[in-house]
């Protein structure tokens, strides 16, 4: 077993490992066109390392993105090679890459807790769990969601002209959430439109007389099947919390998914956000899986 840098000619073999691992583990599916482009644009801010086994067969892939001295990684191991040291080889190759550049840096990632051996893999390599998130889900079949809007609030169709106002509102809504940093329009667009199956018909945007005050942004799930929906963002500006607006935009998010033909809705929520968890429970959402956020400080 050995590691080496990714080459463009590796894409088909690398994507085959990534796609199979995602399907077996029921994790976020990658868009092949987007991933091909990202890997082709490899630079000091983005890179990829491969692990090859016997007869130079590709068995593991790890990618990284760097902001300053902070690295975010994603890794995949061919399911037939789980428990054979491929994951360890990927993490050690990644750490070696970081140490070539910086004396002090951080490496972060997130993964689902129920993937066999994943927690022991990371803790064994010196990573620590810094946060936990729940994946919550509910059925939409045969249900009605009828929650009135607070007085002074309206729901308007989404248009490209709303993007700047939406990003500004989103940055304010999540300013006090763990790990959040204000996103410029370009990064927000990549994260919530380019990297996801964007459908503006599944977005709910709430306005008062001054601007956007609440949001529920849905899309087709990249984890489940074709009839599974996902709510990427559910939030309300601070001044409108506690008056029922959160439940109202969430209910309309469920309705939009129903109208789009989806039979389930899922989302991710911080385990240390009891008000949000309580709201989701009121709508029949149950905890399905737990996501672990890991970090390692390189010194």
C-alpha cells in the first residue's frame, strides 16, 4: 500500500471509489462534473491524495481545501478495504502534506458516527470530536402542515435579485451558531446553489416591511433516494424569534417538498441547539443519525 498525488487521468477510478463509499455509507453524494473540475484545478488551496493497494489498484481518496492554515478534508475508502489501514494511510499522508507547509495548522472534517470504525480511526490519529449534529427526518406522506404566518410577514417568490439580501440575512441569522463565519456572496452561492441540486421552487423566503427575516431552503437529498428531500437551511432573524415564524417557514418548507413529489424531509441540527431540536420534534421529526465533527491541531 502506498500514497501518491492525484493526476487528472485518475478521475474515473477515484470517482468510482468515492461513489461506492458514499452509497454504502449513505453519505453525501458527489456531483462528478463538479468534482472533476475541482480536482483539475488543484492548487496550493486544494488538493487530492490517493492510496493504491496491490497491483496499483486505487483503494482510497482524500481531498483537502485550505483557508489560511485551516484545512478541511473529505476522505473515502473502498468498502472492500475497510479496516485494512487505508483510512490511516490517507490521514497520515494528509498530515504530512500540512506539515510541509506549516508548523501550526488545523485539520477538520465531519463524518457519520455509524460508519464502522470511523470514530476509532480519527481518535487513533489524534483527532478530537469538537461538535455533534443530529440528522433528523420525517415522513411527508398524508400529512398537512398548516401554520399561520405572524402578522406583518409575507412569503414572496424567489428571484435572482434577492440573492444579496438573502446572503446578508443568512449571515445575520447564523452569526451566533457554532463554526459559522460570514460568507461572501460567491462562497454562499457555491455552497447552497452550485454544490446542491438547486430548485428555487423549494425555497421559502419570509419578509417583513424592511427585508428578509426568515428562510427555509429545500432541495433534493444527496443522501437518500429520488423521493427524499433535504432542508439545507432553516432560520429566523433574532428579532423575529419566539413568535412562531420558525414553525411557519418550516411548515411551508415541508409543503414545498410535498408539492415537488418528495415523501420524506431531513435536515441537520446542532445537538447543542435544544430550541431547534424541540421545534423539529413538534413536526414529527426524529433523530436518524449522528454526525461527528473532528479536528486536529498540528503543532
